[in-house]
């Protein structure tokens, strides 16, 4: 199935999404990598707000290439970064801020999948490295927060139109496309060992 | 003595070429991979990659937002003359390239994580020097992405495990990397030497064009065998499943201690960026990696 969704995305829409579905999103979304996740959770722990309400929002694991333009910013290139680094924070992050969609590449682990099931969120893959393609969906940079973390780690607030195609690879029903692929790879391992003349396990 | 401004300008040009336009062997291999995939997901990902490559070239933008930690390989010809001032000129070129192209500033202090803002810092840009016959200075810009560099592995394999031990370590490394290094990847394998040399050989292998085999037929055979095995895993483009996990495997070796068998694996993403040029003694410049 293919869906075009507007941010904020209600939980009822998120729950419809299944692994293998294609999603395009429109609205305001944020980037967040290791440092932004860490800071957001630290603020939350202290009972302080973060700069933007992420309820029903889209969080993009991305550190863009940016250029100053007309007193603001232009996004030059903005593909996803490896999401597994955020596995350290993602489950708590989802519980604290209740985003609907996490976009990255490479998939995430069982703790994140469990949080997605519990709180109603999905993980989507955008093709890694397809940075110019991703940047084309950014209509405007609304702002940047935590700039002192450096350009890649700052939280960029982006207005996007039909950002996608995003492939749902972890849904809110406990299914993970990544886990399915890993299972196939594991099944192939003995065959590959024997191809290479490896006897030990 | 080499003209420092010429080196600085060339560093900017090479970083721009590398960031925006992939070498033709890489583009060709990705197009070939598209034809070898059967699943919709694998085909869609390779289509996005190929479309992105075209867009980057036409819009003159970096092909990937991770424009890498800045690495250069320099081959100094014995008859070229002094290379005094070259490191400073390359650092200046790196700062300018960051601003002018632009590149993403990626160099941070390893502990404080403070970003220097200009892609330079302690030992960065990283310069790898070699000495060769000739009257030129050959410079390769090799910006290295973090996602693929994180998929680096090293093992002191027991010599008694022999070639099977080497193969197992390589295939286990690739399987544990899964989709994280942005497959289809290129796998560099360094065998022998000391730990540091094995790692350096693994990285240097990644400079070799796709499809070019090692001159030693036994090593060439190992490369082909490993590639076939990796592409039987089912990891596929972006780790989302498919037939093509790696575009190539490059292996190099050094003699090692009789008690040791070091094996290093260094991974390159599909955005396998490199750009090479020569400055000759007479001051003329020739771009080798891209047609101009």
C-alpha cells in the first residue's frame, strides 16, 4: 500500500501501516542524531521542554549538508544516517516525545520495535546516501536548534512536501523487515561456509 | 619547489570532483547491479541510488550528505622534488572546499565531540604518503563516510586456521555489518604485516577500480570467491534483501611474523568517492580519475 500522510500523524493512521508499505509525508519534521537524542532525553529528565512538540511528528536520523542563503539556510544534501547508533536512546525517546515515524537507514533493534508497538510508531528506511533526492523534498528550513552541537548533530526543523518514498520496515504490530532479512541471511550462512570450505562454526 | 597555491586549488578541485561525481567504474557497477536484482525493494533502492547520482551531477551537489572524514593519498615521485608546504596547502584546500562546495563539517574532537567546523583538526586531513618512480606528485582525495568506516574489523587469526580462518573472518564481518554500511559495498581486506599495516592495506585496496583483480592469481581467486560468497548472503542493497551486497572485494597482503596472521576488513559504501590527479615537475596538472 502507498500512503500520503500529513504531519502530525494520528495514531490511528500509524497503526494502519504495515511493513512493506510506502509512505510520503508532508509537513514539519526534525532531524536528530546521537547528540540531539541525548540532549532531548536529558532535558526531559529535568522536566524541561524541547524546542518543538514531536507528538505525531517525524524524526529523521540525518545530518544534512547546509548552505547559508538569504539570511536563512538551504538544505543541499540530506540522506539518512545509520539508525542503529540511536538504538541507545530511541525507546525512551519514543516514550517521552511520542513521534509517529522515525526515518533512517539500516533498521533498529528489538527495544525500539517494542516501544513502537507499545506507543504506536513505525520505522521507515529511506535509501542511504540518496541525499540530493531527499533534499529535493525540503521546501524550507524553518529553523535550527542546538546549533552548538555542530551542523550534523544540530536539530534542523524542516518543512517537507511528499518526503519519500519511505519504506515501512518496522511497524507497530511487532513486525520487522530487517529481522526477516537477518533470518534469511542466517539461514544462508551454513551454505556460504561450505562454499568457502569453512568447517568450524 | 611545488607551488603551494597550485596544490591548494587542486585539493579543492579533487574534493569537489570526489564529492559530486562518482568514478565511472562505480557508476557502471551500480547500473549492472540494478540489472541483477529481482525484488521490488532492491530494485527501488538501486533506482533511487542511480537517480540520486544523476541529480548530484546535474545540480552539482554532494552525492551523499556524509561528505566524509577527509583523507588523501599522496604518491611522491623520486624526481618530483621537494614537497615542502604540501600538508599546509592541502589543509587550506580542505577548509576552502568545506565552505565552497559545501561539504558537511565532520571532524570533531574524539572525546569532547566539539566540531572544528572546517573538516580539519588533529592529524586531519589524514595524509597517507608513498614514494614512487616518476617526476610527479599524485594526489588522491578519498573522503571516507562514517557509516562505512564504522564497519571496520580486525582479527589476529591463528595461523593454524589458515585460509579458511581468513575467509570466515571476512564473511562474518560482512554479515554482522548487514545494511549499516550502505550496501552494495566494496570490501577491502588486508592480510598479514603488522596490525597497522593490515588495516592500511585494507583501506588502500578500496582505491582500486571495481573489477580490477590483484596481480597475484591466488589473491585474485580469493577476491572472486569472497565476492561470490558475500553476494550469496541475501543482505542486498541497503540490507533490505537482494542479490547484490557488494560490488567488489579487493585483497592485498604483506608478509607477516611466523606467529601471526593479521586480517583487517575495511568497508566502502556504494558512494565510493575518489578523485586523483598528478602535478608534474613542470607545473602541469592532469586529472586521472574523471574525464574533463
